[in-house]
C-alpha cells in the first residue's frame, strides 16, 4: 500500500501569511495526488487534482506542485475561512489512501 | 447541480448488518465510478470501497479492513450506490461518505453516521 505522510501535523499561522503543506508518498506516484479541505463538521472538498490542476470554484490562492514522491499544497495569504484540515490522497494504485492530514490553525 | 445524499445509518449492534444508500442527481450516474469513504470520530479519512461503471464491468474493490464483510453495489436505473455492511464491528463506527470519482473525488455527500454499540 502507498503510505502518504503529511507534515506538519499542525500549522499555526496568522491570517495573511502564506503557507506550504507537505505530502510525501512512500513510492513514486507520478502526479496522482489530490488535495482536499475539510472544515469542522463538513464534508471534504476537492481543492487540487493531479498535483497541480485547479478546480472550478476554488480560490486562486490555493495551488499545488510536485511529482514523484514529494508534493506541496500552497496557500497564498491565508484567509480566516482557510483554517481547517487538509488531506492529500493518491489515486496511483489501489487501495486508495489518504494522508493523516494537516490542521491549519490560527496563531 | 450535482447532489449526493447518504441514508441508512444509525445505531447498530456488533455483528449485525446495515445497508447504506447514496442517492445521486445532477449528473450521468452511469458514467462514473463511485466510492465510499469513512471517518472515525476525530480521525482522518479512510477509503472503504469502489465500484466502477458498466464500461469497466462494474468491478468492485475494497479496503483491507472491510474486505469480505462489506459489499458495494449500484443501480444505474435509479442513480443509487449502496454499501451493505455485514458482521459489523465497533471499529466501523464513523461517518460514511459517498463520493463521485471523476479525476479525483470531486463531489461528496454530507455523510451518514453509523454507530456500532450494544
């Protein structure tokens, strides 16, 4: 199974800061990584597909990069509504797996 | 508008069975692969099962923790995907989400809670 390791587990930032969240795969997965945001008591929402492809309706401050084993979700100038948990997920091979999440919290 | 709505959860005794349904609308259901993903209380996301479309022979796949106990199925005429959960265990407690798999899991239902307790 492909293990996805997200870091850090928690990130404390001030609104207006820019941040990078990391997701590392246990083996090469090309660009078969997707990012989701989950706000408290809500369903996850797709933010980025295939490492860097944007999703309609998602603010442009969210971007993704990476290939192989190392991936990054970047948020340019964090806004108050962005404080939530972020998960990466791979679709390279079954079983589909998720990272354990990064919680973005207000400093 | 794409919609997915889960139903069928609740309190279930260990060892018993429950069947979840996910009713969909707003897209051509028969074209898509569908997934079930769950989330234990306070924990992360765990993929449970996948069912592919007719073009892929309705192939089904399962996570290790549920293989042999859960069965995913679909009714393309009704645009519904199901999850039959048998021999249910306390560790199956959580919110179960139905998702549509486009390039990624691009639409999610609101989730349904399953609580396993005697």
